[in-house]
C-alpha cells in the first residue's frame, strides 16, 4: 500500500503520492456522536466497556486526546465540523440562523471532486432548515418530525420538536437508510457518508438490556426521562442515584456503539473498510454537576467542551497512537480535503484568517496553541495548550475577540480520570489571565495549526485492518 507524504509549506498541508501514479481517492465516513464526553469511550481510559467497536477502531487508528469542540451545543458545532469554520465565522450562533449559501461545505467540496455524498441525521439541529443539506446528493433526517420556520426565520415548533427528539430512539432508522444507500453506490465511485447519532443525547432511556448493562443490581426507581426538567436529578442527589444517571448515559453510548459496529461491518463486507477514511467525533460533552449544573449549552467547561476524536485510514494516516497536540472540530475539514487530494488553497478553506489556530511561545519558551470556543457574544474563549518536557497543560482564557475583559469562563481538565474524579485543572483567574505569562505571537506561525489539519499531527504510516 502506498505511503502518503504530508509536509508543511508555509503553514499549509500538502499531500501526494511519493513518486507513484495517483490512486483513486479514498471514501470518507464521518461519524458524529451527539453529546459524547471525551472521557466516556473505553479508549479514553473509561474502565467500562462503553465503546468496544470504537475501541477496536482506535487501536488501528489515531486518537486525539486533546480535542475540543467549538461550542457546547449541537447546531453551531456541526456547522464547524462541516465547514472548517468557527461559529463566529460561519455565523450560525442561534436557532434563528442558517448557513449562508456562500459558505463551502465538505459535501460541496467532495461532490465537485466526483464523490457521491449522503448524510443521514437524527437530531433536530441537523435539520435541512439550518443549511446542512448544502452539497449533499442525499440528505435525510431519520426522524418522524421536521423543523418548521416562520416568516422571520424562527422555529415555529421548537418546543414540540425538542420534546419529541428527547424521547426518540433513532439509530435503527439511521442504520437502515445508510446501509441501503451504500448498497446503491456504484462500485469504484468514491463516497462521502455523514452519519449523526443522536441517542446519547438526553433523555437517558436506553433500550433493554442497555438500561441495566452497567448496573444490573440497581433496584431504585430513578429514570433518565425528562433529564433537563426532572427535579429528581439534581446536584444534591444521593451518590447511588447520581451513579444511576451515569449508568443510563453509558448505556445509551454502548447502544450507539453497537450500531456503529454494524456500519463498520457493512463497509467491510463491501471491501471498502481499508480504503475509507473514517473520522469519529463528538460534537460536545455533557455536564453532570461538576460545576453545579446539568446538560450543555450553559458553559464552556471541560466536561461540555472536550470531545473524543478518532481518525483511521491504513497506509495514509499513522495508526495505533495517541496524539496529545490540540485538535478541534475545525481541523476535520482540512484533513479530509488533504487526504482526498485537495490543493493547498482548498485544504485551508475555513482554516485561515479568523479561523486559524494561533501559535505562540510563552515566556518559558513553551509552544502554545489556541483554539476558540463560542457560546454567545459574551462568552467566547480561547483554549490554550502548551507543551514542554513536563507535559501538556491546558488553560482557558477569554477570547480577545469576545470583548470581555475578565471573569471565570471555564476550565479544561488536563486529563480525564472518570466522572467522579478529575485530573489537574488550570483555572482562569478573575482578570482572565492564566498562571503562565502572557504569550507572545510567534512570527510566521499564524494559521499553521488549523491549516495543517490532523494529518500533520499524525504523519504517515502502514497499518493493518480492524476486526
């Protein structure tokens, strides 16, 4: 199998075959798992077998242990994923917004290169009303409701849609449509398949046996139904009851992992598994009272901002390792473009200008990279990652673009050691300054982190299959 050469030239990722005739572009499978915290997959150190299929994928792929979302809720996060732009750039920062036609999506880029493109989604904020269908040949919500907009662009049925979405079980319908579409893709035609799994989002009511798979001895009456409004689920609840909520959440994740395993087997049966770039990512996390609240779209703390991120393409992306450099949802677009054979300008679409990850040297001479996260105009932060001989440190400070001068906006764990514990944390002080001295921009490095994408972090390599 060929070795894919990647190198940085002026901060831009380029790729090509090493002295060989070009081969057909790889297929692309992009899987988004809604509300999946970074610390819940087994490969992230969770002792529970929550994600056996993803763990096997990660064993021959690459795990990005310092990945973060661009926000803590579904709509803008997914548009960052599919455009390579931060919310402040793609412009969809509220329910009333939709992606402008002027923005280039990953589906648009790939279909222009001859890919067949399909998206099968299962949450209200992935509805075509928000502009997600842009560029897809087929884009289908696998749910029994649709978002309806009024004349002012608002959602007429927002409350009803959310209530229905929280109680739905959606993975089976998504799987059926995705596999049916795959069967109709002509042999030899590259495809882009985007799958969005909603079931880990609350309410946490997994189907049997997943409702008891992690605590079969539980005899209480607590349900995960109505999680957001359920007054029985609160910060002062008994430890056994709080654990029950986590058991249900993990059960939803295990249930979803089962369906992802079915998709991977479908790819393998077609003979496409080894020539498909697979990217698995969460859109945001979930708070379980680490800071007194529950859910998401409330803050930019680590439990809602940190996400899992896995890539795999044997012979092109190095596998079997963990990358501790910072990564973001906005890195997925340029990575896919580079692997699919895009040129320098295309691979950095959405990763330049205001969408860049900025690199600094701080006063101690350590490299530091900033990623942005946005919740609303008053809450935008930079997630800074610095590295040196003593290891990586992560801090969160107010963004220079937010206009906010101080206040505690969030904190990001340096590692994940389970929901009941936590690794060392770096806090932002009341003035917005971290413990390190203020970083200074390094000339010539603006834009390097995001433009490189995930490929430059992994290098190239030769790896085998997945069982």
